[in-house]
């Protein structure tokens, strides 16, 4: 591979491949926000109607069971996950699974902040999943469905029993709207609009099963709960949160943008359409990786490869001969060069992940843009390799 390759002739039409905030849906413009309920109280009739529409449309598109609650909560997916952990954990022993950065953050929350002593931690390195067979479902269980920083996803919910005693709490922010979520296997699911819907940040969504609601109404955690974490009033679920009465003031611009993303979803065949779009992006990437000698998926097993946060590692013999600092520098240079060329923005691997590239393949990304990007990846790596003296 030479460093003097001629740049490819075609660039992606939309070079936004960031893993959060993610690419806006095709055809998006600020004009879609013109009907936003700005300058009005979010508790006005008009404001509540917008929030309620987001909730109802989200449940419909995702196929959330009728007896599950879906609510809009503060602080993006992070806030939703921590709301669940602070409110629900401590009654039973806990099993927590981690195989990438955000899973490690939830472990830190449990160990350092909540200080839950009766906890078992199951970790796996980037690229792998923990042994699900070790999980005890008489315990509460916390895990991610898709590792945003590792590109490793849970292939299915077969390992989770329906007759479990504990609660399953799942951070699914980079999976919801792009992967099948088995709702009957999950008691708490969290996500944010900024991932597969390409929405704006700062707002989270929490979905609760009847079992999770029962826990909220019968268990008082031995810790103070800040206002933004409180889902109950006088020992009963605050039903208003799940009907559009948010805990704190939401951005009605973000709400309008979420509505736009949901309505676009309906125009592309709903959830099945979004899943198909994401899987097509992974398929295009897989075909290229199969014939490309210098790169491989970070996810070791095909069935665990994410169709949203597609993470790649560099395996070229020259690259693996570099020390860790040089490897990180090379990968960063590749990503920087592609950004400078206006071909791909924000595709460096996550700072805590192994050096490589991370390309968002969620439903708002067109497969033709993935296909246009691939020759540029070859060109950029060859160019940087040449510049570094290979």
C-alpha cells in the first residue's frame, strides 16, 4: 500500500459519522423546528400535547408493551441510567456486566458512589462479551445492550429468563430504534434521542416494566434522591412523568426535533425500516472489511458486531509493530485527515478504547455514504502510513 495514492473521486454526501450526537435524518433542516412550542410553558396545553405525542409515538414505533411506562427524563441516557440505579438498586444483590467504557462507568457508580457491597462484577475486554451463563437472575442485573465505544452488542435476549426474581436494567441508548429489543426480558430500558433518531442531546428516556414500577412503590432506597431522580410521590409512581409532565423544564426545540425523527421513522416503514437501514450499513462495512487486509472489526464474533457504533481495529503488521503511543497517533491522524478532507467527521475511536476507528452506522446514515467512505479509509491509512515512514 503506497502513501502516494490518488484520493477517491467521490465523497460521502453527508460526512457526519459521529457516534453521538449522530447524523440528522436524511433531508433534515432547521425548518422542521418551525412548529416548536417555544416561548410557552412546557406545562401549557400545547407543551404537554407535544411531550405526550413523543411518548405515545415512541411506544407505538418501538412496540413497547401497553403496561410498560415510557417517560422523558433529565440528563440524556446517563441521567436515565443513574435515575434507575439510584432509585431501584439495593434491595437485592447485584450482578453488573461491563465490556466497554460506559459499562465501566456504571460499575464505578455502583462501587464508588452507591457503594453496594453485595455486588458481583463481570467484565470483558474491548471486543468481547462477559460469560452470560454466570449471571444470577435472582439478583438485579445491570448491563448495556450495545457497547457504544466497543461496537459489541448483545446478540439476543435468550440468556435472560422471563421468570426472573431480580430486575434487569438495560442501557440501550445506541441499540433502541436499530436493534430488536425483547421487552419481556427487560424491566428498565434507557436511551436518548441523540443516537439512532439523530436527535438533539440533554434529554433521556426511561422505560419501566410493571415489575420495575412495583419495586419503586414498595422499596425505599437507603440514600437521598435528588429531585431529578424522583419517580414517586408519597410512595406511588408519579404517573405524570409518563404522560408528559417532565421532572424539570425540557427544551421544546429538542422535543420538536424528536417528533420530527419519529415521524420520519414512520415514513421509512417504522422500526423494521430503521433496523434494515442500520443492518445494510453494517453489511456494506462487513464486505469491505472482509477484503481489506489492514483492518478488522473490534468485535470478535460476527453475531456481536454492532450495526450502529461500528468499531474497527488496525491489524496491519507495520501498525502492530508500533508502540502504543505511535499506534494511537496513527489512528488519530487517519481520522483527522478524513475530517480535513470533508469526508468523515469524528470517527476516531473512543479515547479509552483501543486505537482505531469508530463509524456510526445508525439508521440516519445512508448506505451510499458508507460505501463512498470506504475507499477513503484505504486512502487515508495509506497516506498516514507513508507519512510516518513505512
